[in-house]
C-alpha cells in the first residue's frame, strides 16, 4: 500500500489522483499506526515549514517517519515534503526539520525581473541516474511552486538541479529516499512517469 501522509498541509487528493491515473491505489493516512501496513510512503505538502513540523509532531508522525527513513524503505517527498527532511529552515524565523539530511532551507534571492515565489514550469538538469528518473531526460519540464529551496551539505544527494537566478537543488536521492521540489502530480506525463517509477520500487 502506498501511504500518503495527511498532516493538513497541501492538496493530498491531487497526489492521490496522480497515482490513480497510473493505476496505483494510494491511501491517505492520518494515523501513524497506518504506516505499518504501507510498502511506500509519500510526504507531500504546501505551506509554511514551521507549521508543517508542528502538525507532524502533534499528529505523532515524526518518530515513525525517521524510523521509516532509517530503515531505507521507499519514500517520496514532494515540495514541502522535500524541505522537511533537512536540519532547519529559515522560513519565518528558524525552525528545526526532521534532520534526515544535512543542510538548510533558504529563501530565493533572485535578480529582477525574476520574482519570488518561483512558480511555473522549469527544465530539469539531471545530475545522477536515480531509479525514479527512468525515462526522464535533462531538458524535460516540470511544475514548481516555492519561495524556498534546499541547500544540502552533501552534494552527493543532489539528483536533479533546475535554474532560477542560478542553479538550485530540485531533487534529492539517497538509497530508497527520493524527494522533489517540483510537483510530479501537476507535471502531466513526465510527472506521472516519475510516480509510476516510484510505484514500481521494491
């Protein structure tokens, strides 16, 4: 079972519908105990980092998520679900994240005429051949909506970059952990291919 974690941040139904389009059932779960029946976990999210960590903590998801990732089980973070993996974010102050990956979440500082948030289609530059990128090429376009980006301490985890006033990390990969700044569920066929590749992981 693919479990989509519900912590009241973002449009979970759009992610669920993305999996439905490729013929995969995904269940929205709001109780950490439901993860015991899962084979894969998806952590989506749109909104403020601090609020998200507070919701995950209050709902009892923090320790089960860390345990899942320590066991290197299939995991997909999307947008805020990528950022939460890191040590800390400077969105609206300083907030501690899950600390699964070393690094920070920083606000874009871009030259005119670029604006923040970074919103719309942007092309990918593949850095590493992650399994969920099978059939995806540098130059393919995916959909982004974000004001902050991740700055990993370890460059080895950066699987994809994009450019917005300079290169930034658009996806990380370590073992069975995959997390994207872009929204595959909103990125038409290219995004659905990524979801399908993830669903095939064993």
